C-alpha cells in the first residue's frame, strides 16, 4: 500500500468509526512513522483513533498526539458527579468502585470484582466529554480457581521467571522486549512499559498464571498515561538529568512526555550537555523517541 493509499484508508476508517468520525484529525507520515494530531471530543475517541491506526498500519510507529477538547463543559466537581452517576447507573458496578476528577484527570478508586469490569468502568468514564486522562488506584478481586493452582509446588525463582515470561509472550509477543520479570521467593516483579493501561492489567493477569507465583507487584508504566505513565517517565528523566556531574545539570531543562516521546527544552550549561540530556532521556525504559530542543547557554561576556 502506497503512502497516499494508507493515508486515504486511515481517513476513511476514522470517518466511518462512530466514536471518531467527527474528530478533526491531521495525519502526517514521516519516514514510516505516522503522527496523529488534532482534537477529539473525549479520551475514548483518542484511544480508538490510535487503535485504528495501529491495526491498519502494522509496520509503522504510531505517535498519537491527539488532544482531548480543552473546552471542558464542567468543573472537576461536575465531572466527578457525571462519572459517579455513570457508574451508579450501570448495575454491573458496585458501590466499592468510585471515581474522582482533578484537573480533568479521572482516577478510578476502590475495588472491582474482575479485570474485565475494571476495563469496562474505564471505558465508560473515558466517554465523558472533558475527561482528559484516566488513572487507576483500584485493585480487582477476580475469582481464582484454587484447584487450578498448585500452591504446594515450590519452584526456584529462575523457573518462575521463565514460566511467567512464557505466559507474557503468549498474551502479547511485544512484551518480550518491553517487560522485565524478576522473582523473589514466588513474588514476581514486573517492570518496563506497555502501550496502554489495558496491556498493563493483561500483563499482570498473565503473570499470575505462572507456576509458583504467589504475588505480583506490577510496576509497569502505561504510555497512554492511564497509570501516570507520562508523569512517571518525566520524573525518571529529570532524576537522571539532575544528577551531580552531568553536563546537562546547570541551566534550566524542561521535560514533557507524551505517548512515549520525550520533549526536552530549555538551556544546558555546556554545548555537550545538549547531547548528554538527549542520551539520558533516551536511556529511560519506555521512551521511544526524543525531541531535543535544548539550547546551550551563551557564556560570552558582554
């Protein structure tokens, strides 16, 4: 498929999708990468547009830079009320699952009975105009078939890691490169990054299928921001750039992360600090691309 044909196919797919159709989306294709820019009505439409692009352009890297409409129709308190009413109106959700909104960011809190129920709640809240992002502070208590778990069978940690890794790859082959698994006496630690919050929960569920697993600590970062992914990546980059002795330390350097792309701006103390800051940002697991607009400080005296 040629570049023009792919762009036409994407536009037709966006227009025919009921969740995305009316959105104003600009498609830019740069050296095999696809950049989506523009404004959509809600977070669900942004996620849907990204999913369509990934499905139609499997060999391209998708940079989903779509923004949710800034003209929010209500205050945070009103958005909280709307989200709570949406959950309360659905008989599938119990009172143990709640939501709060601050600065347009909705945080699901409490307990969900199953993983699927948690994802359904997120989808429901994401459709509310004005919700720009969703975080989770939820645990789900999915029923476990105890008979299917061999709780008396003890494996060494390396065997547990191997078995968990196998289940992760079976659930999503891309996790082989993105997710790191560590085990300490049956407690499994997941680190690295995934594309979405749904992928993060899918990885945790797959890890629990591993033989010998007693508990899972899920430290995966979701690049769509649903688990604070962007903020977490920004914090890691700032920690690296701010280490004493780094060429990028002196001066002012700003960091912003969107969908795995780190944007660096400001000034560095030395010319070599510009490249050093870019290298440090690129070294953070979960950063797919770095846009470095840092300028070296002018030390010339007047």
